[in-house]
């Protein structure tokens, strides 16, 4: 597949001008992790209000697809409850970044896997508010 086909305009735009990049400090929750095979990583910091995500930011280093997808995810989850975020599917990401990203699913889904894994662990054990080493 040509790079041109894989990296559509949505991905390129989100990579060049990522939304919600940075770190919330102090944050209510912080979840970070990375892709074992390439070492790329992403960290989310979140503020919650009434069990909903009031604000979320991300930092990371990695390929354009992983960072674009991690950034677009922040817009999807703002205003959602933890349960709603845990119910998101890979297809919800592909609906936004395009079906061609399925060819590199680990890159495309790095962000959502880190975020959902962190939230699931936090939901099981509310004392876990900072998780640094989610691996995919
Ligand atoms: Fe590492 Fe894409 S090459 S996440």
C-alpha cells in the first residue's frame, strides 16, 4: 500500500496539528504505555467531573498514525463516561481515521488500548490513578 493511500488527510492534519497535546497537571488520572515492537508510546492525562471526562490531553512519541489516532481519540472521549469509553470499539477509530489504517492496526489502536486498559484497571481498583506501563 502506498503511503499516500494510508495517510489520508484526516491523519496528516491530526499529526501536523494535534488536538489536545500536552499534559494536565494536576490530573485525576494518568495512563501511559507503548508498543512493544517499536517502542512508540503515548500518555494520557485526564480530568473527571461527575464520572465524565471533562478534559483530556496526550503526549507521545511515535509514528504519524499512532499520534494522529491518539489525538483524535481525545476528541471522541471528551464528555463521555468511563463506561462509554470502555465500550468504544476499534471500528470507532477506523470510522474516523479511515479503513486503510487497519493495515497498521497496532499503530492505529495504540492510544485507545492504552486509555481503555488504564480506565479498566482504574475501574477495578479506584486507587490506581496512575498507570505507566501498558504494553500492546
Ligand atoms: Fe510504532 Fe506505529 S510504528 S506505533
